[in-house]
C-alpha cells in the first residue's frame, strides 16, 4: 500500500497551518518554512532538491548520519519480525541494548537501564527515582539548563521561554550557572560553588534529592561546564543527601569528542544518567541509566512507558553504538569540531558581531553581540545571519535566552572536507550585517 503525498510547497504549508495545534505550529524558526524531503549522512535536501549541510542534526537526534544504512537495516529487520513488544513480555533486543549501554558506563559499578519513549520522560523518571531513593523532595537545577517540555522537566528548566505559566511542580531551586562568557563571576569556579552553597543553605530544606546538570548546556547556547564545577557540585549535593543526575541527552554518545559521555571529563561518576536524542539516530527512544541500588526502590510501585524498550528503536540503538565505534565518530567529532571552531574563530577579525566561538567536539556556538565591549545580545543580527545561512546552504538553529546564539550540532559524520564550505558560507552570511 502506498499513500499519496502532496509535496507541493503550498500544500505542505497549508496542511500544517490547518491541522496542527497552535502548540505544535509554534516551532517554526524560518521566515519561509523549510520543507525537508530526504537526508543522507550530514546532508539534507528540501522539496525543491536543494542540498544543505545539516548543522542541527534534527535537534541533535541524528548522531551517525541521516539514513545510515546499518541503522536502517537493523530497524527494518526488526520491524519485519516484530515492530513492538510491550515490556510485560520479554524480548532479547532491548535487553542486549541495556547491557551494551551499561558497558559504556564507568567500570566497578552495577548499572541498570530503564527505557522510555523520549528524553523528557526519562528526565521525569530520573527525578522520581532520585526522590524515591533519597526520601527527599528538593532538587537543584542550573540557570540556563534545558531538560524537556513535560510538566516535570519544565520545572527544572532554567529558561523562561521554555516554562509555561501553568503552575509547575515545586521543590526546585536554581543555582547560578558557571558561564565563563556571560556569568556574573566569569571563570571563577569557586565563586559559583559558593553561590551553590548559598542556594542549598537558603533555598532548600538542606535535605536534597538531587542536582541535575548538563555538562554542556544546549539550548541556552552551548555552554560547557568548566572543569572543577561538576566535581565540586557533586560533593555538595551528596553531602546534603542528594544524588547527582547528569543530563546527556544532547552531549552524549561521543558528540563532545574527548569521551563517550561528556561527564567523563569532569572526574565524577554520576548516580543517574539520562540519555535520548542521538541514542537511536532519530528513532524515538530515551533511557535512564542508574546505579542499581538507586533504581531498586522504584520496584515498589508500577511504572510503565508504552513504547519504552521498543525492539525496533532498540535495534537501531544497538546499530548506533556499533557505527560510532567502527567509524570512529567520537574521534571524528573531536577532530572536525576543533577544525570548525578554528575556522569560525578566524572570522572574528572581519565580523565584529561575533562575540564568542566556543564548544566541545561537534557542539559549537557562535554568539552574536552588538559590540564586544558591552556583550549586548544581538538578536536581530542573529536572525539575519540565521536566514542567510539557509540561503548559503546551511541548516543551523538560534539558541540562547535572547536568540542571539547560532547553535551548530551536526551529525557526527560531518567531514573535514565540509569545514571550508561551512566557514565560507558563514563568512558570506555575516557579510549581510555590513
């Protein structure tokens, strides 16, 4: 059976406008909608067959490249055999994937996995797990952190534009984020840790359930946590009775280059890790990976995610792990990411609106400012460059509280040969500001 699909630009736009709810129509960043027809590796083609370099990876979901043949084959073979199996019944594929994910974690600990439908659901579960294990309610999150759109995940998201005015769950305090470029204390880690001490002392009961941290904050504009902060935060949280939750939804699976998990650069072994997005290269899946003794108390109550541990998505996830290893995509992320950062920094002399270029591996930000002295966010200028990027063959995204950051998170197969093309296109995009 084959369904007719109308690929005409006007029809695609009209159907979305008529049948999508307002909440789903909102997520449209371009002045003229971008309609995507197919993808391969790091490239996308629109409905007119124009090729673009994907620097967004479909919101970091495409880890090993669009339509990677190994991932497609694994998912397709499982779809033919049995596309879904509820977790009340047993199937070997999700169990194998859980074992393989646990093997990526620090040795010497018993790790267990709970699969969910999405990253946001995994965040909700991680919060529930921490509160159940500790018997405490208070959670500390970071200003600028993003953890998802669900009711629970919004409550620990520290960006007002992602928090709906609907009375979110409480028992959450936000600590000052250690942002070396924009933070109040610059790169003085000890002062940020002192501020965390004050958050615990004055904003909580003193008995914590958890703290949650992205080692590289994503939607606030690619802000890597400075070395020393997560280690110091973990000491303080555990001293107050809490556990450390690390959100690897965007930064995990080798994307930051130096290690498979981004937390590995911070001399910390988490208690709970949340993973999703690139975990299955676009197939819907999330996971909570936790120390077994922390997860065990959840057995007292029934908890179920309908499509969690879906064997088709888990088959794709198994293929993703194998492709990352065989194609050395973690190493590629490091090498290509460093080259791209160097190339983009080379544009700063000619384009004074570039305030900062930063990142880890293939998580890169170009932050725009009115001028480098004041660091005033350049929202309008960012919108212009963003639109120009598309005109010059690049798909990127706008990030940050003021939408003044170009966020570049391409598939990890981005090649060295793509770097000059990207830098040249960005140079032409920024020229529109002159």
